[in-house]
C-alpha cells in the first residue's frame, strides 16, 4: 500500500507558496503521493501544475474536484496541461460533491448525480487519453478534439469518489479506481472492493486503484484523539453519503473511524486497510492537542512506513 499525504480541509488557508513548499518537502521525505482537495479556495490543478515543475518524483493528486461547476472539456484541457507540467505524475480525482453544495451554493440541479458522472466520464476519458470525443447524451453532447502541445505524450488517470452501488459500478467501468474518505475496513472489504472490482472485471479493465483517505494520529491518548477527530471532522457526519458510510461501519462519528493509537496500533490498522484491498493511503494527519507534538510524531511514523506495507 502506497502512503501519501492528504491535506484535506484542515489547511484551506495556506497560500500558494506554502503549499508548494510542503509538496516539495513531502517529496524530499519520501512520501509516495500528495493529494489536494478542491474547495472554494485556490485552484488545485493550477497548484499541481506549478508543483510539477518544482518536483520530480512524487505523485500529485486531486481528491476531489467537483464536476458540476466544470464542463468536462474545460476540465480535460486543464488536467492535460497540468499533466504536461507534472511530467505525467497527476492523478485526477473527481466527484459529484453533495446536494447541499451543488443546489444551495451553486444553484444547479442535483437530480441525477449518477447519470451526470457517467456521462461526464464518457466525455472526459476520451479527451484525456485520445484528445477527441464524440458523445451524445442527455446532459452532455460533445464532438471535437483538443489541441494541447505535448498532450499526445501523456494521459491522465482518473479516480472517482464513489460510495454507493451505482457509483461504484460506474467507477469500475469508466474510471481507474476510487478515492474514499472516512471509509473503514469493514465497508471496504464487504462493499466497496468487491463491487468495484466486479465492475472493473466485467468491463475488461485492470484491477482498480482504491485510494483511502483517513484521519490519522499517532498518540498515547487514543480517546483524546477520537474526541479531537469528532470536533475537527464533525461536518462530514452531517452529509448523507458520509453518514451512510459511518453507519455501515458501525460507528457514530468521525472519531470512531479515525486511525489513532501508538505506533504499533496504527501499524496494525494500516495493515488491516491494506489487507482489505486498499492500494493507497491518503493520510490526513490531525493534531491531538494544541501543540505539534502528535502531528510531528505521526508524520515521522508514516514516513518510516513508506514501502513497508
């Protein structure tokens, strides 16, 4: 299982220079990947394009870019441009976001999210791999090709946020894998991995990537860490898709899903994730107290785990 860092919503206000510095440091420290979420701040593909020119090895991913605000042609243009700048190290994570965000904040319809993402990928993937597309659907009708210098030298792998059965089937058939957040080992083993793998196999696709984003803290005070996780990530428990995942896992709150404990305990939990079929850990390190002690301890531990799980 590859180990990457996922900054999540905890670092939304970092300026561009600081983000670039942190990505470069993650590469220097040997992490496999660095993942950025697209919220309402800076544009993450722009930052990845810049980071790609300042690094040489580390994978750079988005987790995830909401699809509704971006036409698939526009996203393909931006992703291919960033991929050229990154030398082929970009993995594009996309998702439909949440009804509250799309309808209340953007004023768009969220009536058919599965149809939307299925048609979106039907336009996006050919553009990312072949530069041209001819697709006629209910939401998108696109015919044409892109002309991006050097884009014929690269392609862009796509992972999709998917939790429900229909979304997992679409991801297995049309994407290269999934990216999840706060999804525990039981849900991965019993629900996500088998459904996704079956869909990929039925479509004749390679084994999918399963990128698992999790809050994590190495600490001698696990109860305190779980309480801290409840406070930091409480918003996710109010969203229907994440609420359903927590219930499927048999926990009541984000603290129940977080990976916490001392080094031996956290290593055991990571190996359990790997055994379920997770190919990538996207680690969101969170501080247990007001100091940086637990944060530094967690980061150092994860650095030492790269290549060992």
